[in-house]
C-alpha cells in the first residue's frame, strides 16, 4: 500500500490600480457582478475556442472532460480502461497535460506534485461548468503551470442565475451510469448558493477496469455594491481497478479487452479543493481603486494496492 498526501495553499493578491479620470466626470454607482475572470476575447492575440453552457450540456454524459476537449483542434485523448470514465490523459499540440495551464475561475488545477491536471479527481465536473475556454499556444494565463502547450480555463456556475432544482441520470455500455442532483437558490438578500452531487460508475471496456466515483460541488456568493465574495468547494472520491499496464499484441489479437494489470490492483483516491475570491472596488471623483484577492487550498490522499509474484 502506498499513501500519498499533497497540499498547497497559495495567496494571490493582484491588480491594484488607480485610474485617473477627468475632474468633471460624474460619479455613478454600479453594482459588481461575479468575480472577474481573465480570459481571451476578440481583441486578444491568442488562438482560442469557447465552449458555452449549451454546448457542454448537449455533449456531457458524465464522461471525463478530456474527451470533450478532444473535439477541439490539436487535442488527442486516451484512457486506461478504454472507457469514458476513470483515468484519462490528453495532449495539446503533442504535449501532455503537465504543459497545459488548467484553471478553475482563474486559479490553478494543476497538481503541486507533477504539474499535471487530472479531471478524474473531480468526477462529473462538467456538470458544474458554465464555460470552457481552450487556448492553444502561449496565452494569457496568470497562475499555475506554464501554458507551453496551451491552457484550459474552466468557469464555475454563475450563482446569480435563477433558482432551479435538477435531478438526472443516464445508462450506457459496460454498465456505465451517472446519477446527479443539483440545487440553486438564485440571489436572495445579497446571497446565492449552488450545490451539485454526483455518482458515476462503469465496468470499463477492459476486463476488471471498473470505476466507482462520487463528487460534490458547492459554490456560494455574497454580492454588495462595493464588494463581491465567491466560495467554491469541490471534492471527489473514486475507486479504480487498475488498467495502465501495456498488453502484448498477441494477447490483443486474441481478446481486445485484455487487461495487463491484475484484478486485485486497485486505487482509492480522494481530493478536495477550496477557492475563495473577492473583488473590492472604490470609486470617487478623480480615481478608481480595484483589488482582487484569492485563496486556494488543494489536498489529496491516495491508497494503491497491488499483489504480484516476483
């Protein structure tokens, strides 16, 4: 058994600036929206593609986000089990995910250990994503791993949306299924809350390559005239049968579902993430002050079990 624990806490304080204005400018009060996220737009010299909520909802069946990303240019993907759940890996412009800057609401999702971003740690995460921007090549990312290959920016739900309750599920090949429920309050007395819980599972395409996973995503916001706060809490737990070992061509020719790993090789993994963001701004005649504050904490724990005769 092998145990692994990694944690990181980072405090990011940036973008404090004062803009001079004409002295005869009439000062008006404007309510702040959600926490501002930096992403490319039509005037930014960056190659990018946006996947909005409508596209995500149409294509999301509980699969790893890597497979959705592979429908955009220059991205390839594969998985250990040969299915859409469990450990999957993708490359952008030929480079692996340790060279891809991956963020949620502008804060890093890349692991502190090896700089990779692994969506399997947060099963069914697409169910709580409102927008994805894929930037190919060096982009405008400010935090986390270097965007040498490019960057993938995920954006959490807009908690200011109308109140709703959703329950859903689906079933597919190899006993693959997904069950989820989500609840959103809308803005009430300057407060808003979003909660989603999911369970996904599959037997896997390869023999004894099953995955059983659960996840939860909570997002809350406080909205005032001069200040906005947003808290994201995300956690995932998964149990995987291992299927990462290579298989000889002769065995594949006999049975394409052959698994090079033994049936008792299993992996249990838990990871949690907490993000806190704040925007504060002050306007007066002649100047404007605006600050962004972000706190991030990531913690993971893994147990790997294997029994082999040497």
